[in-house]
C-alpha cells in the first residue's frame, strides 16, 4: 500500500484516533465519523423554518418566476425557487427552477436600511402645507395657496432631490395628495394629472389600484412600452399586433436559432437553459452581438456587427434568400406561404415622378377599380397567376367591419391563385417593366440618395401596378434578367454579384457597414433558408434591445422580420420572431383591462403615449434641431416642419393621444358648451376651427397646459426610463440639472407651435412615489409613501416567457407603516371623495380620444392620404379627421365607492378585447357570489372589489385565458366574422375557471383564448400567430396579411414603404458632438450604449448589497482596452462622461471583450450608490439617462389608418436612446461626495 | 476492497450561464451572517480570471493539496504535520482578506435621512470590517465577464505553459464560467492539515465537515485546501465550509446550489468507491494518470460483487439502489464526459465538470464551410475559441486527450440529434465515431438536455 510520507506524520495523524470517537482511515489519511455530531447542530438549526410561502417579484422583470419564501419566527429569512411548474411534456425540459440571482437577493430589501418604512414629505413643503391649513382650514384651499404662490412653489420645487424628507402620518400625507388632486381637477381639469406604473403583468392588482383611481377621476395613464423603446413599432406595422412572441419553451422546437441583440443569459436568465439544451437536439445557434456578450459563449457562431448596423446585416441575408430561393430557383414551401399569409402578391400602384421613372405608391384597392362593395376602399387587390385577372382576396380590414364582411374575414383564397410577381404573365410571357426610384440612406450623413431599378409591371386600366415582391426585389437589389437600372455586377468568380459593395443589399455592401465578413453572411442566410425548408418553418430569431432601442429600430426589425416571414417561419412552433424586450403579457388581458381602466364604470379611458408626453412637457422639443426634413426621403412630405409640428398635426388629426388635451379644462369646456347652447363636441369643433380653442400641445410652455400632478408606483421614472433625465430635472421638476444643450435657433423652431421666450421650469406641482425602497424617483418626490414588498401582499403574475399564471402571497404582514398599493390608493380615493364633496361634486368631462385600432375608427384615412382640417383640406369631423369627442359624467364624490365595486357597464355593454365582443352578465353574477355584494352607495348590488384578492378574482374571471367559458364565447363570436371554426381551440377547457386559490397552490397553465394569437390546445407550447396560420384568421392589418409594404403618405415620404437600411443617427452632423474615435481635451468620443445589467433588473437590485458585492460596488462603465489606452484609463479608474445632455461620474471596467469605439453603461444604475460629485460642475454625478434625450420618429405617430391606429402601448413613438455618443475621460480632480 | 459511499456532484459547464444564482441562494442560506461576510461557500468564476480568492490555483504560492514525493509517498504540500505544529501561530500561506475581498456595506440611511442640502444624497461604501469609508477595489467576483481583463485575466494561473496560445484581444475573446463549492474530496488535504482533528468525512456519505466544537481556529485547513474552500469565521474564530447542505440531503432534498441552478446544470448522486484504493490512486506518478486513477477507485454498484461488498460494508440497500441510478455515475463512468477539477492536487475531488463546448464554428466562418457538418465537426473542435490546453490545465492536469474526447462526444451528440430533430434517419456512424452506441448517445442526450428534476438528483 502506498503510504503517507513519514512516520512522524503517521503518528500524529494516527494519534487522532485516541482523542476522538471518529474513525481514522487505515491509511491514516483521513477521518471518518459516525454519530456524535453535536458540533454541526448549528447548520441544522439554520436550515429550519416555520413556513414557506409562494410569492414572486412584481415589476420590471418579465421572468415571472414562482418563489418559495422562507419564514422563521415571523422574519423572512431567504428565498429559493419553486420547482412545481406543470410539465412542459415528457420529451422536453421543464420550466423549473425559474429564477436568477437578482430575485434570489430580493429578501434583502425587506429589512434593509434603504426600506421606506413610513410616509415622508419634503420638510419645506410640509411646513408650508401645515401653515396654510392652519390659515385656511380647507386642505384643498391650502394646497392652492401654495402652488399659486410663485415664490413658495419655486422654493419647494428647487429643494427636490436634495434631502430634507421628513416623516409624517398616513392621514396627513394622504390628505396632501388628495387635496392636490382635487385642486388640480377643479382648477385645471383632470387631464392635468397623470399616473405612471409599468408592465402590469408582473403585479396586476397593484397596477389596477392606482390606474383605476386615476381613470375614475379622468386622469390619463401613461404608456410604458413605447416609452421604454421596447415596443417594436415594426410589429404593429407588419402584424397589426402589439407584440406576441413564443414562450421560451418553444425555443426547444427551433431548428435554427439566432440570438440577435438579445443577451439571453443576462436578460432572460430563467429561460436561458432552453437555449443551452436545445443545442443538444442539434439546433444551430448564432449569436449576433457587437461585444463578446455572455450569450456568445453558447453560440456556434459569433456575428459581430458594428452597433446599430443590424438592419444592413438583415437586408444582406434577405438579399441572399430572395436571390437563391425566390429568383434563381423557386421554393414551393415559401411560395405557398407568402401567397396566403403575406402581402407579397398584393398590387402597388406606381406613380410617375415626372422624369421617366416611377415612385412606389398605394395599394390598389377594389374602390379604385369602381367596386362598390362595403368598405371597397379597404380591400386590396392581386392578379391571378392563372387567369391574369385582378382579384380581391377576402380577409382584409374591409371584411373585418360592416355587415357584408360577416363570415368573410378569413385568409381562404378560394379559387384565387395570387401572382407573387409580374415578371411573367399568366401565360408565361414577359411583361413590360419600368424604373422605380428607390431610396438609400447608407451615406455617412444618413441623407437620402435615390437609385433606379426596374420592376415588371402590369397595367390595370390606366394604372401601372407591380407586386410587393417585385418592389422588394428591387429594394434589395436582387437582379432579374431584362430589368433596367442599377444592379450588382456579376463576374465569373462571383456569379451572384454578392461581392459588389456598391448596391444594397449585397453581402459585400453590408460588410462595409457592419464589418461582418460577406462569406459568413451568405452562408448563414443559406443555412437559415434551408433549415426553414427542412423543418417546415422552424427557424427563430430572438431579437433584443440591442437591435430595438435605436431611432430607426422599426426598420431594423422590419428587415429581420422579412427573414422570418418570407421563409414561412411565422405562426409555427419553433419559428418566427421572438421579441424579448420589455415583453410582458397580461395573459388575463380582458379582465385586467376592464378593472385597470375602470371600464366597468366609465368609457372611454384616457390613455397617453408617454414619449410624446415628455418630449413636450420636459421641453425637450425645444432642443430638437433634428427637424423633420432630416427624415423625409427628399420628397418634401415634411417640408418646413419640425418633429414638434408633426406631433401637433398628429394630435389634431386624432392619430395619437394628447393630454392635457386643450388649453382649457375638459370640465369647463362642457360648461361653456352648455352655456352656448351647443352639444359639447360641436362646440369644441367650432372653437378649434375658429382658433378660440387650442390643443395644449400647441403651446406647451403656457401654464394652463402644464401637467400638474404625477404619481409613480411600481416605477422609478427618474432612475430608469426618463430619457433626457436632466431636462426632466429642470423643466418638469425645477431643480438642479446638468444639461448644457442649446435651444433650437430661429429657423429650426416649430412653425405651428407657440415658441415661448423662456421654457417653463418646475411644471409639476406634486410628484408622489409609492415604493418600498429609496430610488432616484423617491429622492426627487415631494411625497413618498411606504409600500409593501412583493412578499407582503396578494397579487397575480404572468409573462410571455411561460404559459402559467401564479400568485403573490404575504409571507409576513406589511411591516412598519407600509401598505399594499391597493390599500394606499384606496386611502387616497377615500379622502379624495370626501374632499370632492365641497369642491367638485358631479361634473361632465369632455374626453378626446384618438382613433383606435381594432375598431372601424381605423378606417378613417383612405389610402393613408393625409388631409388636415387645419389647412382646409377636409372638415374637422370628430372620429374621422380628428379625435373622437365623448362626454363622460363623473361623480367625484363616489370615486372610492366605484373603485371598490364592479360597475354596471360590463353587464350593460359587455366587454371588447382586440375587436372581439363578449357578453358577461353570467360572469358578473358569479362574481357577486365569489366576492360578495356591495350594500348601499354607488356600487349597490354590484360585486365587491374591496380587497386585492377580490380584484384578482375579477381579473381571472373576466378573462378568456383564465375562464374557459369566456374563451369559447369569444371564439364563437369571432367565428361569426371569420366564417371558420375556432371555438374548438378552447372547448377542452370550457368548464375551467381558474381562481386565485388555484394560483396559490401552483402555477396554472392558461387557456387558449382570442385575447392572443397562439394556440395552446392539447398542451402545446405557445407560439404567436399559430391561430392565424392554422385557422386562416387574418392579421389585424389593412390587407389582413403580414404586411411588408406600408403605403401611408408619411411612410412613402420617408422612403420607408419597404424595409430599408437606415444607419444610426449621425450625432456629429445633427448636434455637433465629436465624431466617434476623436480624442480631445474631453477624452475620447464613443458610441454610448445602455444595455441591461447583469446585476439588476432595471434599477431594482443595483442597490442590493449582494449584487454590489458580486460586481463592482457602484456605478460603472465598460470600455474596451483599446479606447481606454487612448486616454489613459485603467480598470476601476474614476471616469467622467460628458455630452450636451449631461454628465456622468462612474468607474471604468476595462475589458478586451468590448469592441473599440463603444462603451456600455448598464442602464438604470440610479445615482444613489457611491456616485461622487462631478469634476465639471461639482454636482452629484448623473445617471445613464443624463446623457440621453428623447427623439421622436414621425412614422410612429401615424394613426387612423388600419394597423397604424392608436391603442395603449400598441403603437407609439419610442423613447429610443442607442444613437447617442459621449466623451469619456479619466477623472483627475479629487473624488468628493 | 472496502466499499464506501460518497455524495458527489457533476456540473455541466457547457450549460452554465454564469448567473450566480447558486452563489446568492447559498449565501442567503448559509453565510449571510456576521463573521462570514466575505464568505461564499459557492462562488462562480469567470475564466480566464483570477478566481476567489485571487490566484488560489497557484500552489507554488499557496502550497495547498498534496504532493507526491520522489519516494512515491504523498505529503501535504505545505509540509508535514510537524512543520504545521511548529508554525501554528504564524501561518504564512493564508490568504489575506485582500485576496478574498474586504466586505462592505453603504450608509443607505442617508438616502432617507439626509437633511436639506446642496446636493442629491448618496450612499457611500463603508467597510464591514472597520466601519470606515472605503474605496471599493475588489469584490467577490471582481473580474466577472472579463472585467479588467488586461490586469486580471492576464494573470490567470492556468495560462501557465500556454502563454503563446492565448491573446487577450477582442477578436479572439473567449470566456466561460466555473461554479465552485467544496470538493468533498476522497483524500481531503484540509482534514489532514487540521491539528485538532476537527475536520472529518461523514462515514455514510463522505461529506466533509468541520466539527464546530472541536475546531480551534488554527486555519491550517484554509491553507491545506488547494481549492480554498475552507473559510475562517472571524467572529466565532472557527473554520467553516460548504456542508453539501447535509440538513437537506439527509431529508432527500438537493443542495441549495443545485436546486436553485437555473442553468439546470448540476447533478447530484451517490458514488461507491474502494476506500482502500484511494491513497494508491492519489499517489500515481504521472499527473496525467490521476484522472484515470481516480476513476479506477470508483466501484460500479451494478456489479453484483460490488453490491455484495457494499451490503457487507453496512451500506443500506436503498443507498445502493440510489448509487445505481446516480446521474453522476453515468456522467463519470458510463459516458465519461465529466472530469475532475485539478486532479493534480491529488485530493481526489468529488465535484466534477463537463467542459464547455463553444463556439465551434467561428474559426471556419470566412470559408463558407458548414462546420456543423459532421465532416468538419471534429476538425473544428481542434480550433475551439477556448484553447483545449486551457481546459486541460483545469481538468486533466494538462492532458488534452480526455478533454478532446468529451468535446467530441458533445459535438457528436448534437450532430446525431439533428437528424432525429429533423425527422431524418439517424446516422449510427456518428456515435460510433466517439465510441458510443446510438442508445447510449440518446440516453446521454436525455440526461444532459431534458434533465428532468428526478433525473438530475
């Protein structure tokens, strides 16, 4: 036997046997021990607890993971993941154990020193209020006396953010908040109040609480999805759907998977395993990322394009697929799919441009041909490949509304065989061709250049038409014999012309922009198409914020969606787009919407797009020298207008919402109309026409147009999403700001909007935040209310990422003086209603609402031709050429009673979601039994809604996904319109009613419902649009198909009718920032990106001690070793970043995995942890958004036109932030706090 | 033959996403308390990188583990027990707090309590050791994702001998994650280092524990452990270490780190081994033979003779059944895809790893070849982004052959399964090329990919 080294050692070790009961091994090497382990009792005791409670994490994360919260002696000790998800199937992995390190660290907050335990008010304001109340007695009058006093208002606003919060009682704080609301409704109108609370899916009852109160008083809820720049406008543009994506379990089904700008291990931590595991099935995985991101480790291939050039990459792939699978050879699988499910065969009229060439124009519709069926102007045409005749396929928006379309709104082609191209006529002959002017924007300055390429045409009457595919081939530079124009040069060695860099969108062309080798792109594109053929469309692109937060993201996405769609991958399990950016899915959508927006009491709601709200109300428009002329494609469609002018136009045409709406109170407008003896809508139209009345957006600096009260809950606006943070500080809040930008000079200013000499500062009278921890928003708030955490309340949680609904439950009661959001808002509603008795009573409120998607209002703009009543092109007609105007009666004294009961409108009017109607009298009766009935007051005889659980029950019971009866009812109602069978999809669960108690036991799978586009029948994984593809249910677009071509005037004018590559904005040319790579006294100029952080979920957890201990302990910026070397930055050096928008002080993380020319400042690091004063101006260093600013893209505010019609969070201008640049340098001054 | 049972773990690094959930749940459960602020029984390291504590793998510096003397005998690298006794009051081979990190917190209260002032309030870092203001210079995971790579990754101990093959340049970037817990070694040098006899292996399952009553705080175990997975609690003055969550294991629940692993990459199972053969195996001459030597110590519970011997040794029948079903056994013994971490320390570690495979195709991207094609597959492995020599330095004392063997099996599995995935006839020559049957390959696929809860533990 081998022996230990020496005798002495053996003796020493061996001698242990004399001192212990343990057994020393014969070789005396180790010690084994049985029994007698009293010394280890400590660990056994530590692993003991009194109970384990199911809960989850409530906002800003879309993981929706169910957790076990351990409680011992009434104290939350720690948490670990639940593992009891229903099985995903015997032949695939499971969802357990969903979670991530952030969630695992959550319980730290419960007892942490950053916990908000009591209500707080800024001392200076509290003193003013107490004095005023002493003086006036009435709290509403007291509030008014402060905000009307310029000096007082200036003083307390100037103090915002700078400490001085003091404790107060709930009673007193609620009174201040309620008084501010009552005062504002009375003095300015309810639309001067707003609420912001993001992604409801993650804690639906909490969202409902404040939203329900605010909608009952007539205050708008601000959108979040567009504001976060997470909304992919390409989705409504192309699918007519906000976003619908596969659950992560469906990644398993893909044969080919791109992770494109989506860093799955970091941003989809609980789901990442599906990707790592699917590789073992032979799935090919490609990571597209400018840096060596965490997900690249898992890929077979790393494609590393320059940031923001993904559109060029996607177009080159599209070029190869179109060339090889549509032109050089045909692919029956692709052809069949595109004929039925896309607009590729639809006819586009070409308009002569006066120089012999043509420009792409409008869809040819039945009405153009003299057809007189109902909605004939909304029925696009194709040419039949067999007969050569013009035919009108059913299933367009024209069949969706009106009596004639009943039973016809489906994608059955019948005897129509749509010709994809005009290249050959129906007898196989060659048709004539014309040259089309096509835009390209790939010049360094981003300005348009036009090139001519030929398309084959047909003539219909005197119209020259071609197909969308023909135009797309021209746009993508895919040559066909005999067509005139500029095409890629071919040679013997390059028969495809892929090596010609001069013409978009060849692989060599993209290489100039992206830096990705042309050969790699060509091969991947082929593999992608071949995989689609081999797998029947199981190719998937996970697309993330890296591609979606750019100014031109809609174009990037459209180019990517071309890849998933022309290859027949959409509407498949394992196929299609998988947009994972701020995605969230309120699976019980209908019940949620009706409760949150109080549609049981009051319709319509006020919904506001938040990007425009802040663009206007933080005066960022005044700094926007980027005028609309920069955006049009030399067409002059925006001639002489600024983006602000276009916004004002969009508002007055009813395209996009705008609150505050008018420069008068929406309450007094009704009074004035009555005084004038006119119907309110007529009065408003007349006053607008005469110019007596203005839209508030036309004069944003005037005090009557300011927002006055803003409530944040489940939200950290000023630490997270406020693009242009420093503009918020100055113009909204009136406190210190580091912004140094110049306002637009004369000539660059809006034409149709009043230019005040001086921008307003401190617009907001009251900023209130409800939170459980201190954030950039709480420190800036006038009032901070202490919230219960996610382990201290009941609520519901769902996500896109998995198909289950599960619950929050209190592990402990809310400690100290904290309250659940539900209870906090009820308290505010109660006091508000009391104060309303003397100040408000019952009033009539004129609500102006934009033209809505999924309603006939979306057929307001024939052919997408823009006609403005202001210039006399049309008459102002509410609901047609301008917003819908509706009078709502509000009994402000009954707000609390209404908030806590379910109103009568659901029984009286039914419910509607995404255009599908439901009756629900039976369901309300069941809720009466489940929740009990209210006795007396406004809600007499109605179901109770007094507790969070009752609210959860209402959400569950009024949604198809959680109530099989409603799902089946909805499908049956939809069948009347489609004429196809659908209700079998949910029939298997018709009797299933998921209750809150069910969600407490375990996560529960939801039911297939018309609220969503995918089928989960029989336990299959959720993939979007499977109902559309398998059941021929049209998409909610103009054509009813997935639409590549958008023919609205503004899109045509911007050269964006089809996908086109638009590079990142050139901030040097536009705003005078130093070009990337320039080194000067301020450091080196770099692209400034703010991706998601590994150590936080937005601003949550970045302050958590566990996360800080596992990272760098404070605000940091990743920089490449090459850039760092240029300016002498070493790892962990203090650095300062400066651009026109603000200043950031942080530490550097230097790494060779970063590409040269780009820095990452992981977003939402707040500014509260170890951030020193800046070198430049001695103020506290900024947050990530101190260097950004809101820039709106006009195409996002188009409305009133088919799928381009407004709905909340469905479409809207994005608060994009990726195009920005900054200087970065090593800090030299002493670090001081 | 003396049959003993050992709880063991396999981590599939090919699936590790580096999320650190394991670290946090472990910390919350076990070391979130005074005296243990800097302690992470479970940590995750980005490789290349320095690890925690910094450069712990440099045994020239830290002198952990065993060495084989020219006479063929094993000795503690830090010197025999006598030397330890003589130097007991000044242990020079003990990592300082800077080598771990100085734990800190913040004056969070300022955010709420700050009086009205000129600037926005901020929470500053305060040392948890001194209570004073500090500048954060190092953390439990400072070089995460190659942060500060030119200063830190560049000094990775495992680059030794392959400096010419590794460039820390953007174009050639590679990284992966290495989660670590105590190895619960068959030949634990911590136990052998303890002058008080406080560290012991549990007879029934081999879990290595510190007897908190007997520990006298000499810290020789900290030095003796080459993995630096024994820690000193500066409040109690005793050593503490990962307990393999024995209070959970005893009632049939997996360890916290394993159950909360969202990458689903941890497998726990029982291994039977011949306790009499351990020392000999740990003392084989060539470091490259240590991997095979350790495998030779394991006994196959499906062998009737082993089963008899195990019963005779007092191992319960249900334990033997568990050992037969052990996923760890399959990964180590049947498929041979799991490898030990640093066998050259000769401690016979019992937490094994499947090395990471990826990205494979990169190197041929400009050729237009399909590297997923079986014809190119194995060639591509030779040019992985992660140099195979680097992996070999971690798992096989520098011998690249076993690592290559594992990577080829993983690649072959993907290639084989793609045909099945696409509904094509599977190609039996693919598993054959790596010495596996089709059935074995499919079963391995199920264990690695589908990996149901009941199959992982």
